[in-house]
């Protein structure tokens, strides 16, 4: 006869939970988590210790996949760049450059601090190289000298990155939660600056006080487009033959210089 006591009827059996399955550690998992943190907190929030804690492991285990934070951030940059679509090459090189620059600008604005990662770095991932190859082909086959084509890509990335970084700096300055809120705060700031400029002594600052409207006009997108068009026009000026394939597309929000009328010669 067994001497084991039965369980009282009022005692409920404990439900045992199955242990949470941890996602297997891999380089892709680490880099994806780093990009997630970058979007939320910026570069300063990304650390090996923080990522390890998020993934439920120790920092030492990460070093089997990435050598250090610099390598990790380079991998984050490559991962984000993989979101860029390949440019459509069935169009003039000017539109290929526009499409690429705009999509890169949009990418930088989607990912916080990503533009900062583009500085002092040369992307070597497959997607970045594929896009560079396509743009070089479009430029060179469109009549642009090789040196100008290569340097245009470099200068355009710097321009796009700098514009995106300034956008984030303004967003932080205004305490805005997103780009739309920053745009609203930015318009008020510009209005205040314009009012101040209008009160400047005109005898000391005749150019500023007389031309406030064009100086203070245009939003961030219009000014970004203006700078992009300047770079494209500069390449066309250096490579006259390439301009024959320029599209007739005009942008109403981009101010254009009026032709200077030549003074009529006086007859003797």
C-alpha cells in the first residue's frame, strides 16, 4: 500500500512555460539589430554591449561575427543601401543621376544617422557596387568623360548626405519628432529670421534687405533639387556632347536664372 500523499483538490497545477526560443546568432542578425537601434537612437546608441543585451547573449559572442564597432557600422550601411532599387538605364544619364540621388536622399531620411555613415567610407557591398556600375555606364555611354563621371558620383553622395544630416540636425534643434514636424518648425524659424533681416539697416546691407523674397524662398525639397541640378548642369558644361541627351523635363519649383540682356551697341 502506497504511503504517498495525494494532491489537495484546491491546489492548482503550475503551468510550465516552454523556454523562449532565442533567435540563432549570426552576422545578419547582429547587423539587423544594429540598424534597428540606429534608427531609434542614432549612432551613439549602437554598441556591442547593447546589441548583445538585445539578442540575449554576451558581447564576446558578437566578435566571432564582427571585429569591432567600425566593421559593424560599415555592415549596417551596406544593409541599408540594399534597399536602393537599381536605376532605370533606359533614360538619359541626367535622369539616371536624378533618380539615384533622390532615392538615396529618401533612404537617408528614412534611417536616422545613416547619412553620417556614408561619410569617410567607400561602400563595397554588392548592391552599392551594382548601382555604381550602372551609373558609371549611363554617364560614360552618355558622353561624360570617365574622370568627371567617377567624381560626380563621389560629390553627389557627399551633397546628398550633407543635406540629409542638416535635416536631422534641424529636427533635433526644433525638438521635432519627425521630418514633417521639423518642416513646420523650420518655416516659423525662417519667418523669424526673415523678419530680422528686414529690420537690418539697408544702407549697410542693401543686397540682403532688397532681395529677401528670393533668399528666403523655397522649402528643403526644392533647395535639394536645385543643388542636384547644379551638379548635373556642371557636368553638362564640362561635357557639351553629353547635354544633347538631356531631357526636356523642367521643374517649376527650381528657380532658374534669367538671361542677361546685352546692351545694344551705339551706332557711330
